C-alpha cells in the first residue's frame, strides 16, 4: 500500500518522487520501474545538454518549465555536487534562407528571459568556434553540459535516503480504479494506492490507455543515432554547435556536443524506430510497429513529412550522407573522423489528426495523472515539471 505510486524511474518520475516527498514528507511514496535500475532509456541515452529555453514558444509549458527547471537543476547540482558546465552554444545559419528563423530564435530567447544572446556576423562566428562555416549565427551563453543519468541517480539516492521506495523489475500490466483507491498490477506483484502518476516515457500512452482508457494520442518512437569524433579531431569543436532547426519538425538537426565526461558527439538524426526501445537498426517488435503504422495520426505525419523522413533514413544508413550534413557546419570534418557512437529513442506524442505534440502534455482524473508527452527539454526541466505535477496533485 502506498499513498502515491509513480510509474517510471526515468528523470521525470524520479524528480516527481523528490518533489512529492518535499510536499508530503509523511506520505508513503513508491516508484515502480520495469528495468533493474533507473534512467535506463530516454534519460540514459540523451546528449547531456542543459537547454537554455531558446527554442520554445513563449508561454508554453516547455518554455515555462525549461526556464524554471534550468535554475532548479543547477541549484540541485550545486547542493549535491553533481558535475556540470555552462559552455554556451552557437546556432549557425548555413545559408541566407535560414537567417529569418535564426532571428526568430533570438527573439524567442529574449521573450523567454534569456539575457546576453549575441548576434554574430559571418566573420564573428570563428571567434567562438574557429572551424565553423556559416553566414550568420547567434551565441547563447546559458547552455551547458551534464550527465543526466548521474542526475537521475542522485534524485533516486535523495528520495530513498528520505524514506522513499523504488521497486525494480516491476512492469505494470493493469490499473483498476474504484471509488476509494487504485489497484496496480505488475508482472510480479499487486499494489494498492490512493493516486498514481504515470511517467513511463515511451510507454506512457500504453499506461494511459490501461488507466484512463484514453486513446487520443500515440507515442511514436524516433531513434536518434550518434557518431563520435576521433580524439585527434576533437580540437575542431570547442563546445556546442547547432544548425538552425526546421521550424515544422520537432527535432533540432544533427549537431556537435562536447560531453561532460570527455569526447565530442555528432548527431542525432531522427528515424522511425521499429520498436519502442529499438536502439539498433535491427531491433524490431511486430506488435509495437503495427501499433505505430496503424495510428491515423502517424499516417498523416508520414504523408506530410515523407521527404524529410526519407532523408533522415538515408543518413541513418549512409555515413557519407551523415558526414555531409555535419560538413555544412564544420567543413573540415571527414568521414574517417567519425566512429559509431550510441543511440537514443525519443518518445514523441502524435494525435489523431497528425499533429506532433510540441508541448508537454498531461492527462488526469481525480486519482490518476499521466505525463503523456515530455520530450526535450524534459531532462533540463525535470524538477519544474515535477513541481507542476505536485501542484496539480
């Protein structure tokens, strides 16, 4: 029996556990995680960037929670000695057609409260990144780097040290609500609680369906693949270098990221994964793929973005095409400078009309809350999202 039961031991679920505990120190709070450790999926496979709040529509949940969560994250890291570094980042327009949206990004950043963003002329870009080519750029001083798996582990440690419980290898299979409580069944156990909070990431839509019988959205898994620069070419990248993103597509494009633990990553692309947790090209789950392909919203997305999708898929199988995309930012990069890196799978919610949800999305009733869309910058925003969840609880 628990007063609150959280499904999912990723960074948002664990942050929620910490914030619930702060608010209700006498309550029994339980986290169920289907794996044998925390942060095994989206949290442990991302690029480790502390996002500034540059990209997000002013007033949106993403904007509010990224700006608020940024400070909360840094305060937490200072308090518990989690390493991070504020590096700043460069966003580069590689042709004149991208300059209007680059200007829009600068204006958005200013509206979201970011101070010190600098407009850069072509000749000024190399003052920040000597090997970058572009026609214009902006420098965003607030962006940083961190290891979010380390952050999540610290959340878990703080939560457990204060009396919270995490149970592993507990894949949830059933949720049954009655007037006074909820019964949650896993493959191994049965739990009773007054309130559940679904932070199941890639499986948040599945948990929402069995809990609320809600079928308004589907989580589409997109795999992002990375290369790493060979050590002798790491000098080409000082910090973080991003392209101007496609404003109609919810991904930021392949970019360069210096990692907090050393090394430089290049990527990710964004290709449809044939399995919710399909980190390899060969990973395949017929039921999950059929779930995606039969979703009316996905069909509309595929028809709308087929050209972009084919380009992403081509880059997935062609190292030379991936290299060519990176060369738009850093022309000196060669194919032999890149070695395979890791990959991650992003949970991107899609509605029935073909809309790729661009903001955080939460469904709830009197005893259940389901965080059904929490893509980037959810890791940066985790404590702020958790604060909002507790407020709604």
